[in-house]
C-alpha cells in the first residue's frame, strides 16, 4: 500500500513532485494515447486530488492532447528528459492522474482495474479478478467519499 505523503520524479531527476493524499483509484489504461505517451503497451495510473499534488523541484513543461474519450488532457513532463509525470483532465479539473512509473515507490501501488481494454494489444494478458472496462472506467464506487470530483 502506498504511504502518504509520497513522491516521484522524472528519469533525469530534474523534475520532482510530492502528493499529500492517498489515491482514489489505481488502474491500467490500454488506450492508444497512453500507449504513445509511455512508449509501451499501456499506462498504469493513480488519480489524486489536484490540490494534494505539488511540483517540489524543477520547472515542468506542458503538452495538450485529446484522449480516446474525447477529453482534453494536459500532460506535465520534464523539459530536459521528456518523461511524462502526470495529467490534468479538463473534464475533471479537481483531479490529477499520476503515471505510476514515476513514483519513488511504484511497487506499493495496488492496481485492480483496466480501462480501454478494447484497445489493448493482443498479447497483453489481463489478470483474473480485476475490474475490466472496454472503454472508460466506472469510478463511482472509488469516489464514494467525494463523488463531486468526477463531475468537474
């Protein structure tokens, strides 16, 4: 289990962040945009309250893109090494999505859901017992303590 507060950063160490709240949800996204941003088969992510996430070292660069869902996303990345660290979704401005691979303690994240599995690569095997969503996930139960965060 991920202990709070937690920190993470980019590959070269120039950009660092800290989060002061536990994640609402953790999941793996198989959409094509996540495949491209991670240069891999998927992106594993956690969603946290926007106000709990702070850049503590370095100056981030930003890039806008459209997700498979049609939502406008702004990715925060390191201008030096290019590592993508986290994302702001215009449809959910009170949340930030952190790429788990950037966490100092990534192994402490328990993933139990997979989204956009309709776009997963054919050789990716989904674990038994995980929640599986062909497109966007239904995070209602994960946000039961603060459902307003899902609506913007």
